[in-house]
């Protein structure tokens, strides 16, 4: 597999999905252009590499839209290209079956050390940090980033994608939602009155970013998970200030510390739900102590906007796999497909298809799928279960099942007071970060299936289909 971001970009370029663009401004041009490209090209949008940014040296680049296509997600995870949605999730799940984490490995040197700034030399503004959306409270250096923190109680380095606002040359804000691993780490340090060290990686191997933005089990380092996926240890060096493992071939790594009680207004920022959900709020910030970067560094960006944005597909693939695995772990048989829909922000519209085997099977799937993995439990909304003849990733088929097999009195359950966050536009802070969920059983009622009295579907039989496709193949080429 590719060893770093530059090799990954070369492969993406080779299969025709990289667009290099010069002269785009860092101030509300790169982010909005990415959104407009997405609205135009949808799931065919190329990755966008911006260079020659006004006010910045040539070669200081920004990368947007890592994961707008299934192909780029497949490449990142070492899976076959040119597959369908559910097929890609299934092949990821297959890969995870034999999965064994491989611990990261310290190496002596790496290209990330080509440029080093310590203490007073530090100037994070040397990079073309964008202001992504028109109503953002400032420039954001960390969006497609990973924030490395260490659990104060054990040897666990977590890598999480949390947005990071740039205030000045040496100060960066962090927004880490309650319940996220980096936040749990920070809460533990602060409860003891201690500062927390952090390393923020803002340009890196796309696999590290993909995993930083995905639900990886508590206590497991995303480094070790990435090693397991690549089949070899991720090479790291010791951070100059934190001593933490930082990727040896990262583009840019910023280190510093965040101190209890020291806060600055953070936000607002255009968020993944497609809204500016919160006003600026005082949040802990990072005082930067060191910056290391490669020559001609690439700053990775993922601003997010109303669907479908360039980050949601990655969450749909990894989230669907995590949910499928959780349902399997609960010993529920005959799951045929899982898909979180990009237009439903991934997590907000989940569909599972099953071959029904017993009374209550569909309801069991709904309850487990909605809660057993963080990928559905955090900020979910709609969960739908359908029969095996429905492709869960085909919204037309799902709508047909809902409109013909679902009864609004009998086939609905509601979960109240589930795990949400201030990112949810319906959440009112005074009521707490809860939301309510809807579970839809759009399967043929099992007793009617057993009784054989549910109407036959109007369709072309496989036998006739084969015959006609052969006889009239010219019509379908
Ligand atoms: C582009 C992008 C930006 C994100 N920004 C944030 C953020 O600012 N704060 C946050 O808590 N989660 C954010 N997330 C979601 C987390 O990265 C995700 O929930 C991840 O699983 C968190 O890692 P953890 O489980 O190790 O805490 C973002 C995800 C993406 C793809």
C-alpha cells in the first residue's frame, strides 16, 4: 500500500481523480469552491489540490475532498476499486475479520523533520490556513486533521479528528464534543488540575485521518489500527515538545499544551449537519510550542457543509461496517447489507437489510443497530430495517419498502433521550444533549411471510431476465 499522503496522491492522480488548481484564495474561496464542485460532480468529485495561494509561497498546498468517491476510500483502506456501496462495506468487514492491530514503531528520522520551529520561532500562520465558510468565526487549521492525546491513566494514544481554530501565530482552539475519546482524556487531566499536551497533525497519510474520524474502540490507538489495515507498523518519531509518537512522514505537526481554565471564544463554524449549530463559545485552547513540517507541505482540509459534503462518504463506509460488525457480535443472523445514507449525514439515516428468520427478528435488528456502535448511537435519528430483496443503499427501493411494508401504528418504535450533541440543530442546550430516534420496520410482517399471503412483487424472474438480457443484449450495452 501507499506509504504516505504523497504516494496516495500519485495513485489518485493515476486513476484520474486528482485536480490541481492554482491561485485560489485561502479566504472563503477554497471551501466554497469545494462545495460548488461537490454540488456539480457529486460522487465523482475529484480530490482538489490547491497551490500558489495568494500571500503564500508556491508549493505550500492545501488538499480538499480526500474521500468524495468510493474509489478513494477503497484505495485508502487497501480494498478493491470500482465496487458498489454495500459491496465495499462488505469487503471492509471481510478485511476486519482477520484483523490484528500492529503497534506503531519508532524510527530515528522522517521527512516531517525537514523544517523545525521551536518556542519563539513558531508561526503557524506560515501555512495558507483557510477561512472555509463565509460565517465562520475565523481561520481553521485543523479540519481533516488528527489530534493526538494520551490517556493519563494508561499507555493509550488516541487520534481524533477535532476542528482547530487558528487565533494567531501560536494559539489554536479545539472543539471536542463530550464523549469523544480526546475529550475524555482532557476531562481526566483537567479534573486533576493538570494541563494536557497535544499534537495536532494537519497533513498526513489519509488512512490516519480516515481512522481519526471513525469510531475506533476505546483504548485502541488509531496508529495500531492503521498498522493492522496496512499490514505493517506505522513509522513514528518522538514529537519535539510532547514526546508523543508523530507520523514520520506527516506533512505538518503542531505541538503544545492546553491548560485548565484557560479558554477563548471558539466558532462558529459550518458543521457536518449542514448548519452553524452553535454560536462562539469559550473553549480550552492550545498554546503552540513547536511546529515541524515537510518541504512544500500539504495542509489537509475538510470544511463540511450541507449534504452531500466531501467527508460524509467516509463515515458511511466505516460507520456501516462498524454497525454491521456490532450486529454480528450480538449474534443476530442473516444481515445482508448495511448502509448509512450520505444525504442523511450518514449517521442520521441508517438502513439494514435482513433475511427474516423469526418473529421479532426485524425489531431486534433495529434496536441493536441503533445503539450497539458509536457509529449509530452518537447523533443517530432514523433506522430502517428492510427485507433482503431491498438494496439498503438504493433510496428508491428503501422508499418503496417504507411506503408498502410499513404500518405507522405497528411498525414504529421511538427511543427517547439518546446521545446527541450541540451539533444537532434541534437540540436546545437547556434540555441537555439528548435527541429522540425513530425506528422503522419496513419488512414484510413475518407472520404474513410465513402464511404466504403477502402479495407477490411485480418483477422479472431471474430466469427470464437472463434469457432476455442474452437475446436483447444490444439494448443494454
Ligand atoms: C472533517 C471532520 C471534522 C470533525 N470535527 C469534529 C470536531 O470538531 N469535534 C468532534 O468532537 N468531532 C469531530 N468529528 C467527528 C470525530 O472525528 C469522530 O466522532 C471520531 O470518531 C472521534 O474520534 P474518537 O472516537 O477517538 O474520539 C469530525 C469528523 C470529521 C470527518
